[in-house]
């Protein structure tokens, strides 16, 4: 037994060290409260500039059931900050606390809070983008295409702030959260469990309940696309190979077909949509993400 353990230790020592994922740097401001719920908090990493800077907000993934703002990819964060773009990371209510539309409304409120406090944080409120993966990708696309939620007559100045953004960069994105749409797109009757809690359903059988249909439709970014929408970049780490009939939710929820169907609609309306696939770039193209934001937010150049 001892000899076997020694051999195993020697073999492990002979392996080259594995690269460690760099830690997210400490934000300049942490857990700034933008709303009443305990998860209505955001972090800020400042770009050093005498002039107001563009802003990119990161919305985390996690199936609307988990996740945290500190999961922002370090390469993306550092590339943006070094290029003169301030970055925010925002938490939002999860589906165990409140179903849709709480998540999107919280994301919009975080954006409105930052616009209201633009002077305090040296931000240019006109040059704002959003990014995120999976659930955070859906939130970013929803903000990109949804009608402006600004309420000019609201007595609270926060809610008078606009909610539209200038660009979005997303990965593993869903362009629709409508289980009926997904069933047709993938020829499946399997519903991802995250969608059940997201909409406050009791089970897959509630997909047929007309009470939920307006929520399905409103939650889906593709339904809000209108001419004049902002440019978007989508990256898919999942292979674009076709899936078998009746694929599970875990198999299809991050499939590039979500991007293909969105791009088809955006192309018809003349809205720029870049879809990048794992087959083209097996690792997340963080430099391309940064360059895209610099181009669309008004700062030319590379990180």
C-alpha cells in the first residue's frame, strides 16, 4: 500500500503544473446597493480617466437560480479596464425569491442606478454595454432589444433613467425562453428545470397553461427585436452539431441554434449580429469581446 502511494505521489509530481484561473481583482467599490432586495448590489472596477468613461455591465449566469457578479471573466474585465472602460458586475434576485420579470427588472434597475449616478462614478451614460453568459446573456439581450423602461413621470429620478444599451456581448445565450419556441426549435418536449422555476411554474405541464404564455413571450429577447436595435456579438462554446430528437434541456439550452435564429431575424432588419462558434475558436475570444465593445461604445483600438 505504501509503495503504491509513493508511486502515485511521484507520478503526480512529474506532471506539469496546471495553470490557475486568475482571481478577480478587488473592485474599487463593492456591494453598492441599487435596490431594496439583499441581492440588489453591484461592484465597480474603474477605468482611470479624467473624462467620463464608457461602461459595461456584467450580468452573471446560473440559470436564474444561482451565480454571482464576481464570476466575470478576468481577461474580459482587465481588457476593458485597461482600455478605458469602467466595468460593473450586478447581482439580481434569483428565481427562488421571485419569478420573471424580477431578474430583468433588477438588471434594468442596476443600469438606471448607474446612469443616475453617472457623474459620481465618472461614467458616460450614453455609452453603456452589457455582457454575460447563459442567464446573464439572456438578460443582456433583453435589455438590448426591449422597449425603454424609462418612466418620465415617475417621482423617483432613478426610474426616469433610460434602460436601452448601445451593444451586447454574450456567450452561451438563449434568444428565447419560451418553452413552446424551444420545443419547435429543437424538436423536443423536454423543458429545462431552470425555466420551470424562472416562470414560477409547478412543472412541465404548466407550459400548456395560458396564464404563463404572456410571460414566456415577454421574457424572450427575440420577441422584442425592432429595426434600429443595437449590435450584438454571440459566442457559443457548445458544438453546433445537430442534436437528436427530444434532446434534454441540458443538451439544448446553450446550443448555437439560439444564435442562428436570432441572427436570421437581425440580418433581415439590418442589425449587426456576429455569431462565433467553438469550431472557429475553441477558447472564449476575450480580445474580440473587448474590441467589439471599444468599437460600439466609441473607443477605437485594441486592449
